[in-house]
């Protein structure tokens, strides 16, 4: 019988496992006691994977916050905060570059919900050239906290080192999705220059971490900005694949593995994730949210990518426990026929404030369905660890 650490490690390294792994993105609405039972059950019974970044533990959704915070950590910024509304405050950042100032505005939610970028640092080609005039930062995070987390979690799971937004995703955050799309037609060369710059930073960071023996699990996010329906396969290849692959190759050459989180319609670009060398991909959503079934995805990723997913998060609030059990078992039948390549997981974090009691039975049922699964006769096996 495998423990959680062994099971997840085998998933990342494309090896057979005793059963599918089962995990949950451990982020819940802030200061919400209704999720306490879910927290406790997940902590006790899931194959846990926690996220570490630049010397600290982060929630699973925090890495998807705005890039403006990242810029402020790397370069001196003039920062002011002013009231905006009952739910938000406005954060204004002025970044000085050798070629002039750049301005960004972010609306931070005061109630623990996601914020909103009101103005991005880059509005024009001139702004992009200002940003490119900045010297490359040296990012060498303190690594002791990683080893402390790793020791603490022990056989209950693994720690994943988040490298940040992938180069293209980071650049989208600098411009905004609409402006990035316009630049792909008018100023494609400057987008490539920005992506190249960010790739160099990430390669240097990854090298530092590998030298410090961080790993063997790394992650990227942000690829979803360059997948359908926002962008087509051509842009995915030119911006995601081109700049992700050197990072993934470096991680692989260091004996480590790469996890990627990306929503979107994956049918036309799933092979691109294979070509990039991604080892675990979350969540590969089925219709109607995505455009590819688990069985179809398995034909493309078999033996190459482990699927983490893909029970739709909304179902935990609207479906019955019996329906969740059937969806979980159907996912296992479609993806785990070779006894490898599946980590059962919701497609996103719990997100409805005050609804923890509503979704707890569904979370518990999904977890139990995986833990009690056995391949011999499709039944549950009590006592499966």
C-alpha cells in the first residue's frame, strides 16, 4: 500500500499506482467557519500537495493573483492606496525605468475575494520599450522554508515549488488580455522580446532552486491566457510552447517534474502541452466548460501527462453525493485503465462564501470514492489508505 507521498510521486513520474490519487486545492473563502469540516476531512484523507514560492507557503489560488505585486517585489515602486468602494481599495503603483515611468492600478478586494486590474503597466509599444529597459532582477529566494514544509508534510503529500506565471502569462498580465491580443497583430515582435526577457528570469530562478536541491516538483500557471477561446493553436505554439519548453527541459534535466494549471478549451492545444513536456496538467475540463472528454484526452496524453481533475467545482454545490460518486467513478473508468495518470480533483477551489456545509458531503463522497476504489471488481475496498 502506497502512502500519499509515494502515490503522488508516481503520478508525476508516470508510474503505476495502487489507486488514483485524490487531492483538493486547499484554498477556501477567507474567515469562513462553514468550511471547517471540509478542511479537516481533506487534511486527514487526501493525498495533499501544497505550494511553496519564494520562501513562503502560498494558497493554491494566490499564484493566480496579479503580476503587479510581482513587479513591486522586484523593483522599487511608488505605491499609494486610496478608497474605492465598500468592497475594494485602489492600489496605485508607479514604476520608474531608465526610459520613463509606468503606472498600474489594482483594485484589491477587502473581503477576501479576487481583485481586478484597473490599469496595466504596459499600454503601448512605448511602454513595452520602457519595461524592457529595466535590468534583469536577481531572484534567489531563501530555501530553508521549503525544506521545513517538506519535512512537516512528510508521507502525507508533496510540496510543489511554483515558479510563477509562465513567460507568456506574465506578459499578458503586464498588458491585459485585450491589449495582448491586439499586440499579436500589430507588435508581435515586442511580445516576443517581453517573453524572452521573462523566460531568462525564470530559467535563472529555476537553476538557483535546483542547485539548492529544491524539488522534485515544480509548477507553472498562466498558460490559460493563450489557449482557446482566447487564442488559437498558432499563438499557443508561438508564445506558450516556445517559452515554456526551455524551462520544462531545465527542470527535467535536473531530475524534477513540472505541474501546470490551465483552464480553457484544450482539444486543439493538448498535444502542445505534451510537446512542452508537462508532467501533470490540471484540470482538462470536459464539456460544457471545456471541449474534450476525459476519454478523448487520455488518448492524447497516455503515458506522458497525468491528468489532475476534472470534477467540475460547481457540482460540489449543486449535485447530490450519489451524483458526485458516479462522476468520480466514471472519470476513473475513462482515465485509469492503465493504472496510471490520474489525480482526482475538483476543477477549482471552493469559492462560495457561507456554503461550506452545502458542499462538504460532496467533497467527502469524492474523496471516499477514490480511496475505496479497487480495480478487481469495480467495488469499494474499505480500509484503502
